[in-house]
């Protein structure tokens, strides 16, 4: 029997102006983080609809992280403030439904924080990997 | 007729379970009865009826039809039908038993719905007489006798004994294998008399469907009362989904990670998105959609099915409709004194 | 169905070192919609771009995916490439397989697998891309400057000098603002009037500048390049074009007891007045609150003495509608009210004054002709206590402001120094929390006040000022010496915090420009776009954006002007096509989107809809102004029905990306 | 027992029809039994005299009907609003969902409405009639004689934890206005919060697995007035007609609750109408409880034009991670 190491699927939504650039900087500086992290570029973290997050879990993601500019630094002035409220409530609700709270995260990563981006992703992947596969929000049909 | 002590019900179910999967009404966490797969510890509920009807066994809310597997640019079709297993549904009330006839006339007519037919062939119905019919019951209106439920085996419970009466060969075969004690019919006859007395005393016992039927399209279709009846209808699907005879479904595709799963699921003619096709929904207003549902039960269905009504009087919609609108109110409003 | 071309870049060995580019281009060939897939050493090179162009032509590609470096690097390059080959530039998606793949992963197998997934994700997205065309809108080549202080004046002059028309709206009868009231300016001590009034004259004489004095903005509609502004010219009862500014009326008017606001009520003016000698426009104004003629119909002295016949008691407010391409807010500040600071006895003693009042007391054109005399008894004060941070840096902000008003340290040093210079026999104390003097020649200035002029700087706050006889008993603590001080003062000067002018808040609403909790206008970006408001076409000049001194105000005014000039120099504005769009069939008109839009890009209209049952009905629906929308997407999530979507980042596209990643 | 009788409401309605103030009226219609009252639109005094009722079974909230009905005809519509209904009414006004000028709102006091399911459960099947007496609801059963259900056991959950007896909108008020109550409505949410994640998950799986996606919760919800619901829109990516998997059950209820978060007035209609008795209000109340804890007390619909918490922010808002932590802690 072949034992394959469990690799979580991680979807990272990154705002174009800060966090996506932060991820690029991590690349420029060759700061490694697990390949399980795949980034989706959005103009602003406030573009991330809770439906996208649930969709990711449905489709088999084990963790979803949203990265945006630090509060106060939003390219659009207020976008990440809305993100912060929306995700605070959404995550609290997911937790209330018994879904592991470690599977979702919001992190503010500036364009200068390549190191923070890599560290965040390393930590997040480790945390999610420790939880194992997402079973509570999965849709088995998708794994067909 | 056979019998067994109520105290030995568990043993009976265990015996049935050797050859069949057994489903029976059991009280759920919310205190309401739902059909539940029997296993040790599951207790038969004496509740009059389950929240969801028994049609689920033959026409479940969702059913996979087939899968399409896509690899690169190639497509493979996969039949997802499983063999199915023999099962017994125990404790089905007379109204729900009749609902199977109503569904059969749709799904078993040519072209036969093979998914439905397979489930039907595997199922054995143990019906249960209603000793305590509720004020919302009106099965009598549609010629159903709750004292004499149909099915493969008709059951009666008095104080401490369950009586089982095989009605079909299928039923007899199952009973025979269970090795039950024979019984006379005295207790059951007495119960039937009591039930009939109680049915006559129900508030809706006088409700008549005589004013309705397959030939009444012109009489009712344009009636102005539809407006007031439907005006506050929310357009939800509660009545449809708790109804034992509603049989509309939609076929849909779900995109999986490797292809497409084709499945069907219940649809409701009350929905504005009812089987939405490229041409759109033909019934544009809630009035039309509302009218459709009741006309179908009372006029269109009998027109196509030898005068049999599409309603079995189970009363579920009476207790579940969010606005307490229901077929009884519709019949009384439209039929006036004749109802 | 799209016809997609995939172009995998090696980036030399940058990508190809960790990613098997051949395997990636092979794998992606199998994805739905892909009709062509290749790889090349440097896709961004001329040769690489030619591969793309040729493939677009040869394979009739409707969309392309470039697997390469970050889109932040070469998205524009490849969009241009596509455009050059006749493909809509927004049909290009980049899979970032360098910064986010080859550079962060070491194992080639891992890198290759991930690169394929990233490519697949970009393909899934481009499958749902639609060609986008940026909107264009014409630019009205005229700017409006709201506020005629030094900020507005400088901005207007700079714009006008570049050849564009500018209108200044000033609510007072004259331009000049706060600077006109000042005596000398730090740190050079030149006289404010000497440097300001020539600029005022320049404004008045500039052929490109119109001044609407004694006027206010009533309403604003439109958007960047195309604002329509309604301006109310308040009735001044004097014909502006007829009045010669001779001032005779202001001498003859029998109504003498009108508090003179230019001198902060420290002396009186007439009911008909010219605020100060160098006012621009130099035209008299009748104050209807005090004019006997206007109130009772009896008097008419000014009309009789006016040889020009400029008086018009029947004048009415006039409304002017004008179009502008850009709007500059320069609404300025005011010192806060001292009402809540009774511990300093401001309301109890005439000899407790604010710093701005002190300016007037020392100004040659002020109520005392520049001689420092106490307001109460017109005696020379011998001991003066200056209190800094009155209402600034208050925690909790119940009484004052949480922020630092920034200018007080410097003007207090100036006041203290000038007092000691002119009246060396005066004892001058300054109580401070911190002395903040960053700025060119600022700290040197402050040190001169202490070292050369012997001003007593004491770190500590004044706890109480109590009038006793003709003295003011000042109780204070000296934090450094750790002792209580009791000073018998003749004059106490409060460095009151400054706050945005009260007219700013309603103006911000009209402009849909955002404000912070202190009613300062918010800049589009605190570091990178400090003179722009988040609302496109609205610019910020001076203290309306935050406390600042004159040099800073003037530089910001010039910067705002440069931005305006940059805008007005364009004939047409090309928008970002990745903007929000509302599907009006699904829109509820609930206003959620409007409330989260930082740019005021969403408006509503009542529209008639044909219903499925063939009836019609009116519904309120959202409309996005594409010239104003910046495409953040906040509205798309606020919208419960999903009517609002974002072009280029549509929900369906993002979900397709999610699906492709999670496959 | 309600403080006002049917006759008081009826007389007022007659007067409003008579003086031309209104030309139609939303009110409750007598049903087949004592308890199956239907919300209805009356077009004349005669219709009302025949069928209008007002008693302990008049739970239906008419606010949502106004969205469609105010778009028809020129005349004004009379609507009777219980205190909790007025919050929905205001919230719809805040969202510009109907024209206030087309409505004549009469506030009426409410002593709480009965939960028929509870009465049925308490008194077994077979109800001949129900009467509201001082000591409670007297259920005259078909088989078991009369049974008395104390009022506190027969009232709807939402009424037992009534948040307000104060009307926040009306053109006129019949009877006495009440006060905003100090409600225990979050106790059940707190009980769930106190559980561990596994227990909570098990709880919600058990509850949500009963969902049949009849959409009654959505269709009755006064906050769910979308022209097209995302769950009906084939292009939304979440459209579905049945809860095919447990994920879809969760998805529907999470998104529905999220879409009404900050807008939900906690009227409780969702739970009242659920044929499967899923305690849907516990989802909405979780959002309300969190909003109150994170961003300050906020009652949707308390005033027209207020800015809902999800279209608002402060620079000092707590971080999502903290929110989850605190959501666990208030237990």
C-alpha cells in the first residue's frame, strides 16, 4: 500500500494592490511556502463573497484564506473594513455551525511583507494539515 | 390474519430486517415522526402521520440518473443506478397507500419510469389503520377507507396486539416467512367499526369532492375566487413537498470535479422557476401557479386517470402551509354548497 | 465556446528551472476551450510576442492565457500584444507561474503540478471573459475651487496660469480666508498681508479666474470631467459691478454696533461694510441681520450717499449653474469653540483670548492698531500666559479633538517671541505638553524664542484660570520641576484646536466625498494620493484635509492644481473597464451597494419594467457611473440578490477559478 | 387573549374604508378551524365583516406583502401591524422596498401569538376547537376531552422571548403602546455557543438535514424580498431546487442568514413556517448577537434609514480571528 502524505488544498484570495504584490515579493525573495496554496487575484479583499468561500469548501478546499491591505491602507480606502466585518460574522457563523474555525482566516499583508506572506502561508497550511481533510463542509459529489 | 404482541414489535422488526430493510415512523429529535430506518433501539411511533409522506421511498426528493465523466476532451456515460434492495415500509396510513396508486398511474404508465418501477418492485407496504384520525383528515372525501387500508399487508393495533392482514401475494409471502401466530378477526372488526364511527365524526367528514372531476375544467378555470385564494400565497413549495401525490420533478446537471452528475429532484408548480426552460415558465403569475396545483389535483388528474382524484386527504398541507391556505379551503370556496 | 491559446514562458531558467514547461503546455492543451498551446524562452520578448500574435491570427484565438511572471509585471505588455493582433486586451489572463510558483517551490514535480493547476485556473477564467471596452467621457475644461483662502487662491492661480478657467466660490464677502487675519507668519516673520494681498489681487485680475464671493455651493451632480454645480450668490444688496469700493457708505451707515467678525468681535463695524481694506472684491455688503432699511424699510442712508448708485435693497439670492471638469475643496478651518473649556475662564474674562484673537490684537490693521493692549482695560499686559493644546490631543475627544492641530506650537512661539521683542518688559510663559517643531527652520525658530528672547517654556498643563480683580490667577503644574505654579497673569492666550469649517460636512455629502470622524476630508490614499479625494475629480487643498501650516497648504494647493491640470488637459477620460455593473432585472433598489461605495458611483433611478405577466411597473434600480467606479467590488458583496457584478472579476469567473483550483 | 377584540379593529377598518382613507386592507381571515388563520387582502367592509378575525392565531406579518401590493393601484392600503411587524415594515422602508405614502398603518398591541404545533403536541392529535381562556389555551380534543395548555407553554417561541411591545411605525395606534423588552432571546444561542464544535456540528446536522428546501423560510421572510433570489438564479452558482447534499443544506442556510444579517429584525417568521421545525431563528439570532457584541447594539428596523452593520464599519472593528474567539467565549 502506498502511503501518500496528506496535502491540504488551500485557496488564497489576495487583493491586487497589497497581498498579491506581497506574494510576488515572497517570490522575488525566494521565500518558500507550500505548493498547496493557490492564489486567486481579486481587486480588493472586499470582492470576496462568502459564496466564494463556501464554494471552495464545497469543491474540496481544506482551508480558505483572504489577504488584503492592512486596515487603513486599502487602495480603495474602505474595502478591507467591509471585508473585516463580513468575515468576522461569517467565520463566527461557521464556527457556530461546528465547522473548524482554523480552516478560515483573514490576514493583512502589505506589498512589502513578502516574508509575512510566506510565513502566513506556511503557518496556515500547517494548521489546516493538522486538522486533516475538510469533512464538514464538503460536497461528496465534487470528488467524483 | 395474524397477530403478535405489541411488546414483541422489536422482535418482529428484527425478523423482517433479516430479509428486508425496514422503514417505520419514529419520533425524531424534534418530537415529530419521520420514516426512519429500523435498527435496534428505533421505536415505532404511534403518531398519526409522518411530516414527510411515504412517497419518498419510491420517488425520493433527489435521485441520481447518470454521471458523465470527462477526461480532457472525451466524455464517458456512467449508469449510476444501483441494484436496490428489498424493503418494507411499515405503518403507512391509508391515505399514503392510496398516494402510491396516484403515483403509479403517472410513473408506471408508458413510458415506464424505470427508476420508479425498480423501487416500487422492491418495496413491500405494511399499512396501518387509523384509530385516531385528526381534524385535518379527509381521506373519506376521496373514497379512501382508513379502517381498511390497502397495501401488501394491512395492520391494526389495539391495546397490546398488532394484527397483520396480508392483502397481496407479496405481503403474504413476507408474513409467511415471519412465522406469526394466526388470529381471528373479532378484535379487528370491532376496531374497524370504531374507526368508521370516528371518521364520521370528523369535522371534515362531510366534505365532498362530487363537485370536482375531470369534466370541470370550464366550470372552475376562470373563476374569480382564484384571485383572493392565491393572493397571499408565498409561492413556496411546502404544500408540494409534504404532499404524498405531487410528482413533478426537474432534471438537472451538477458539475462535479470530473464531469457532470445528472439527477432529478422534486419541483413545485408553485415556484416561479418551475422547470424553467429556455421558453421560460408558462404560468407567469402566482394565481396561475396556484390554480394549476389545485386544478391538477381536482380536475386534470381525474380527467386523465379514470376519475381518481390527485388528492388523498392526508391533511399535511392543512397543517404545514405557512399561510394556512389549503385544498379544503379551495374546494369549499369554489364548490360552494356542493362541498 | 472560446478558442483559447496558452503560452508558457520559460523566463530563461527562472521558470523552466523548477517547472517542466513542456509538460505544462502539453497538459493545458487538454483543457476545455484550448485550441493551441506552446512554450517559449521569453514570451515577453519581441519574438515571444510575435508567437502570440501569430497564434491569435492563425488559430483565430478568442482568448489567451500566458503562463509567466506576475501580471503586475507583464499583464499590460501582453494586453498590448493581444490588442496589436486584433484581440480585445481584456481577453488576456496571466497565470503567475514565476513569483507564485517556480520561485517559491524547489521540487520540479511539485512546481510543474502547481503550474498546471494555475494555468488551468486562468483558462477557466478566460473561458468566461468577455471583451471589455473602457468608457470615454468628455472633460469640461473648467475647475471649481470651493473656498477662497490661501489654499483656494493658490490652487486657482496655478490652474489658471496653466490656461484653464477657474471659478472660486467663497462664502464670505471677500477672499483671503484665515491668512488675511494673521499678523506675521512663522518662521520668517514676514507680514501675512504683504504676501497674501498681492496674490488676492492676482486672482482678481486674472482673466481666467472668476470669483463668486458671498456665495455658496447649493448642489453638485455629475462626475469627474462633467460636474454640474449650482452656486447660490447670496444677496449682498450692493451691485458688485457698480460699487467702486470707496467706503463712504461704511462710514455713514448709522448702524454702528455690529460685531466685526474680521476682528473676531473685538470691535464693531457698520451694517454695510467692507471686511478689510484689501478685500477682494472690494465691494460693500449689507448685513441683512442689522440693516435698518432691510428690517424696517426706514433709513436708506447708504443709498443716499452712494454716488455710484450701487445700493439695491431689493436684491435677491441668485443661482448660477455651471459645468466643471474638476472640483477642488479648500474649505479651510476654524478654531474650535472655547465653550467647553471653562477652566480657562474664556467666557468669564475678556482677557482670556484665543491665539487668533491675539493675532488681531497685534495686527496693525486690528482693533488696537497693532498695539498690544488688554481687551478689558486697554492696558499693556505685563505677564502673559500662553496655553498650548487647548482642545488638541484630547483623549476620549469628549471636549476637544484627539488629533494634534499642528500649527499651534509654531504660532505660539511666534507670539511669544514677537511679544518679547516688542515689549521686552513683558513676562511670557508658554505651557505645553510637547513642543513639536518639525519643519524647515522651525526648531531653530522655537529655540530662539527660548534662548534669545527668554520665553519661559514650561512643560505642563494649566489647570485653572481664575479672574481676580484685574488679574488672572493661573494655576499650573510644572512637570519637569514637579511643582505647582501660581502665576498672576494679565493676559491668557489659548492655542485653540482647529477643526474643519462647518460647511465641509454638507459639502462632502453633495460631492459624495468621504470624511473621517473629525470631518476632515479623506484622501484617496494617505501616502500616494494625498491631494485627491476618493471621489474621482474631487481634489483637496489645504486644511480641509487635515491641520497644516501655510507652506504646507501652499504646496498642497499647488499639488492639487497639478492634478487638476493633468485632468483638464485631457479631452476625454478613459475609464477602467473593470467596473461594477448592475443587472437591473435583478436589482432591488435597496441601496446597500450605494452605502458601501467609496466613490459615490452608484445612483438610483425609477424605471418601468415589463413583468412576466405582461404588466408594467416602476422599480427603483441602481445605476453605476462607470466613469466614477474604481472597481473595488465592495458593492458586489453588499448586494444580496447578486444583481451587482464586477466586469473582469465577475462572480462566475472567480467561482470558475475556485473550481479549477479545487479540482 | 389579545388586548383588543376583533370588533375594535373592524370598526376602525370600517371607518377608514368609509372616509376613503383606504381602499383595501390586509387582515387575518377566518380559517376552517380555530387556528388556521390566513393572511388576506380585503377589498370591502362586507368582506371584512364576514371573514376578518383577530385572536391568538394571527401571527402572520403583512409587511412583505406591501412590496408588491403598493405597486398596484393608487389607493392606500390599510395594514394592521403588531409591534414586531413594525420593525419589518421600517426595514423595508429603509431599503426603499415600498412607497410609504401608499400605506395606512394601524399599530395594534399584541399579547403573543399561539404556536399551533405546540398546542397540537400538548394535546395529541384531533382538535375539535381551541379557546383562549384566562388560564391558558383550552384545547377541546376529539378523543381526550378538554386539555388546558398554560399560555406560557402554548405561545410561539418568538413571543415568549418578545423583544419589543413598542411600535416603531404607524399612522395611528389602537390601544396602548408597550416598551422594548429585555428579552432572553439569545439564551438558546449562548447554549449552543457553550457546546464544543463537534456538538454544535452534530446539532446543526441533525436540524438542517431535515430541510426539504421548500423555501418557506425565505418566501415568508420580510428581509428576503429580492427580485430574484440567488438560489433561483441559474447564473449565481448556488442555484438549486433541492438540498442534494448536506453541503447544499448548509450553504442555503448560511447564505440566507448572511444575506439578511444586519437586516433581519428577528420577527421569527422563518421558524414559524418551517414545516420541518428547524430552529432557523437560531442562525439569524447568532448574527444579531454577534453584531451587538462586536459593533454595538443594533436593532434592524428600529428606525428608518439607519445604516445596517454590514454596510458600515469603524476603523477600530475587531479582526475576524478575534470575532471567532469571542463568539466562543460569550458562552
